[in-house]
C-alpha cells in the first residue's frame, strides 16, 4: 500500500495546493509526510482512541422511502430511531444517479468525472441515439488512494461486506483498494456454498451481512475499525421473506404512495440489518466511540420488473438515472455521540464526495500540521461534514455541487449544478437549460429559465468551467443516428440488444 501512496494518480491534478491550504495541511513538508509515512499517526486530542467508522450504503433507496422522511407505509423503526439519535440531512446528494460512480466518489473523495467512471459498470447504451456516450471506466484507477487505504495506513482495521461494483478485474477488488477483510456479495439471498463457512441452507443477505460486520467489530473491538457495509437492498428484482410479503400485502395501502409489499418487506430487512449493527455497538460498549453513517447510492427506482412500479420519489421529480432530484437526492443519517446533537435536522447542501474528508477529520488525520490526507497529486473535491455535525444550522463553505452524467438511462445525457437554492440542468442532446428554485419548488415543476436568463448564463458558465477543470468527457454527435431505432437498448458486455433499464426477463 505504501508503494501506492507514492504513485501519481491517473488524470489531472487540479487544485491540489488549494485543497491542501483549505484543509490546513501546512506547506510541502506536510504533503511529503503523507507520501512517505509508514507509521500510523498519533491518536487525537487527549490521547483518546480514534473513533470507529461504520458506513452503511443502501442500494437504490429513495429520499422519500423512510418513516423519518415522511413515509407512511414502509416500516423503518430502527432507522427512524437512528435519526432521532443523530443528524438527519434533508438536502443530501449522491454524486451520480447510478451506483458505481457514487461508490467511486465515496472511495476517492472526488467527482468521478475526473477519472471517467460516470456510469454503472458495465452499463448499457443506445447505439442509434443522437449522441455517442463517452467510454465508461470499468474500475477506479489503481493510483487513487481510497479512504480505506488512508484509514488502514493510520492503524484502522478495515472491512468491506456486500456489493462492491467498482470493477472485477485483477487489482480492482476491495482487498486491492485498502480493505483487509472483504466479503464481496450481491443479491438478496446468500446461497449455502457462497457463505463463509459454507452452510446447509440459504441466508437472507441483509441478515447475513450484518452478522459478518458484527463479527468484524468483535474481532477488532480493541482498535479503531472502518466498516463498509453495502447490501443490495432495495435494488431490483424485488424479493423478501414470505412473512414480510404477507404482512405488507395485508397492510392497508397509503393514498398517494405505491405501497409495494415486496419493496416494503425488503426495506424492513434493511432496517433490521441496521438495528443489528447498532445493537452490537451498544453491546460491545462502542457506540460512544463510533461515527455511524447511513445513506443511499442514488435515488429510488420507480419502475420495477415488467414496468410496474416499486416506489415513488414524490414530492421529488424523476428517479434513478436522472439528474432531477428524484435521481440524486438521497436520505442521509449520521450518528456520532458527543459530536452530533440527537434529533438534529440539517438543511445544508452536502454530497457523497464529502464522506472522505469527513472520515479523515473524524480520525484526526487532517487539520494538524504535517499530516496530509492524500498525496498532492490527488485533490479532494469534498468538504468535511464535521462542522455540520457540530452545528446542524451551519453551511459548508462551497460554491456549488456538480453532476456529470453523459449517458442515456431514465433520462438523457445531462449535467447539473446546484448553487444555493438554485439548480440548473443542461441536456446535452438539445442544449436545453432548465432552472429551478428548490427551496420554493422541490418538485422541479416550474422552469425559471425563461424568466431568469442572466442567472441561467451565470450557472451554465460555472458548470462549463467545472467540467473543464476535471476534464469531464462529453458525448459526441452520432453519425449512425437512426430515429426509428433510437429507443433500442444494447448490452455493453454482449454487444447485443437488451431490455430497457428496470426490466427483467
């Protein structure tokens, strides 16, 4: 791993000095320390051990799906209780509307457009549409120092349990990216032979992964640990236990919500997984020393198998695969006793790129002279959320948040910027620009672009400057455009026609 700390990262080293200054890292000596350090830095103030970090990432969970976010059908008592014990974010965003790029943003602390991982791996495409999509990276560049590597270097035990989806080629696995223990599994059922050790019966994935995470805590209770717990719930195809399916089928539907029994049952399994982890922290007397985060990799998927719906993101517009709010605004709950006030609600705009610097600051790895989070060639795009945990009414000192999604999915290739309460979306196929005031219009129902052309121009220029700064790759005109076949979907692995996203045979 130390050899990796000395490599130059793939891509462009934009703004590294500015980032270092922002984080209070001191001069070149501090930057050299990170590149060559072998021993773990000293513990934080007053000699206390570094906090444990437990990061739980749901899959395709929508902003409006949890009870603590207003849902009246789904039952999420453990997540609701967790929100009451920490800070609940109302304006938190995934860095992309699909899974792989958001996961890359978490691991790197960077906008994933820097290294071209802008779509899910392997992705699919529409070869006869107006635009040809840029190629999508099939892994994170190995030169990137992940948050797991950085914490491991500082003496953390690191464990990954669940979905990875950041590349399956040699050198791209969780163990290649800083996790000392890794169980890479997907799906909602773990078969007998896939279990470790092998079993004689299948296990529900959420319950199994919770047990593995708890065992990791028990084995490492005397040192700080970082757990990356990533179940595939509530991704399609939907599936739950017979008992939960029966329970929610019998439950009265809620007007205005889809009230899907399988979706609700799978979400309850996810909720129970979180509860099992929280209970273990309490039992091991580790809760007071643990920063626990729960969030989702993108917005909810509103179209299920065969086209019938699984959830709705209302009052948000759009869904997974779209840069409307329903595709990128996600639930986020952070509990850190003694640091985040219980029951706090934070309205600050934040993003998945912010977790990397948050974990570094929590671990005492930034903000002290001579300690650098990463080599100078690897700038951080995110900002630490620690000031928001201390004061949920605060705001982060950033100009804007950006998105780059040059792909066809549940929408068209597009980019977006949120600056304050204003959000601009640019559609690359037509050049259309849409402007929304999210504070007054969370559902993005009123396009203000015709009424505010100067603001549209200002935000569009910012968005274009940001794309240039990160070398974002743009789609190009398609010489093979065929309007009659434009709606065909093709699979990138088989190079054959396939079903549209959200549909299964």
